[in-house]
């Protein structure tokens, strides 16, 4: 343990001691690719069937019913 000098002690008494937290590390920003592929398969189904389109329309209406 090191010995504090007279000036350090005087500065600590007059100005006080500030305890700073560790600096937070920034997470690297990941470049995400925006595609419509997931939405497209959801709307038309995996085989592009008409029944999947109808089902998606029913779900959309149900979701917007109480807005």
C-alpha cells in the first residue's frame, strides 16, 4: 500500500473524493439484413397457396378488430 503525500490528503479533504464506475463497453453494432422473405412466406404459405392467403387475411382482421 502506498503512502499518500500531504498535498493529496489536503486535496481529498478540501475537494472530496469522487469514485467513478468502470466505463461501459459498447456492443458492436450488427448489420442486419432486412428482407421481405419471412413476411412473404407467412402471407402466401410455403407453397403460395390461396388458402394461406385467406388465413393471413383472417388473422390480419382479427388483429385489427379492437384497435
